[in-house]
C-alpha cells in the first residue's frame, strides 16, 4: 500500500481529480479556531505527500506531519525545510511535543484494523494535543453508508503525463477492500501497477464510543468531506 509508484503520481492525480487541499485546510482551520481561537500549531496524521500540510502551513505558525509510507514521506519532505514530516504509525508515534490541533484527513483513520487499533490511534492523537486542543478526523465510510461494489474511474492529463485510474470496492469481513489500477503514460512509455487498500467499516457509534474512551467530547458534522462527514473533538482541560 502506498508504494513508490503511487507516491510519484499522488499529487498530480489528486490535483487533476479536482481535490482542493487549500479549501479543505481552510475548512478545518475554521473548525479548530471556532473552538480554540488562539491555535497556532498543528500536526497532520497520515499526511501522505504533505499536500494538506502545505496548505496548513499557510494558516498555522507551526506544522508537522506523520506518515507511515516511506515513499510518501520522501516526497513530502521535499516541500519543507527542516524536520517537518516524520515517518511513523498513527497508532504509536511519539513526537515528544504537543500541538493545538491534530488532524487526520482523507479517511485515513479507517486504516486502523480493529476497535483496539482505533482506540490506540485516538489515544495517541490525544497525547499530542495541548489541553483544550482540537482534533479533526475525516472518517472513512461508515458501515451503514458504504456502497458495495462501488466503481470509479478517472483520466488525468498533467505535466506531460496521462494517468488513468479505475477502482472497485467490496465489503469483506467488516472492511472495505478497494482494488485500484493505475496506467501511467509518459513520453518514454506506458506503465501499469495496482494497489489494494483495506479500511475498517466502523459504525458511527463505534467512532463516537472510541472518542469517548480516549477522553474526547466529539461532535459529528454530516455531509462534509465528500459525504463522509467529519468528527471534531476537544481535549479536556
């Protein structure tokens, strides 16, 4: 999952598909400052190639990122001066400091594979928040909203590349299994590769119970983030 070939085309693909990282970052920043007006530092968990993080850096004085895929980290680090993006697992990373805001975007929290792993991730997030800090989590699809057999396809042309992406998603043992095939055409030739992504299909109640166990007061905002909604949670003082 998230290997070198995907890391190389990640930014171009998502920009070409119309993803607006700056608009999403501004939306999240507004959620944070509505609850913590003086928030000035943020860490983005599962930050991939750092596209959200670049946008967050325009809105917060200090930012950091954590990503489990080494090829993604290598791409992200080229966008920043200094040690901003860290290689780490959302369930057990330790940066040795706290932030005013923690974010986990793009449904990445679904890559926890059990309630215990979800608990570990949210607890780890909380350990990196200042008192009164704000956590914003963009969940994966709920068990009750996932579409079995969902297919999607895109063709993107940018910077001398043409990338075709097709995907198919199924439900397997309480998880979504999404198989994605990529065909990349360059002047020097055509390559093809495939990746498979597993994500847990938690219910909304499972998320809310996990936030409570981790010591958060959480609110769910339906309809945002392409329909998946967002959880906004505040760490007690």
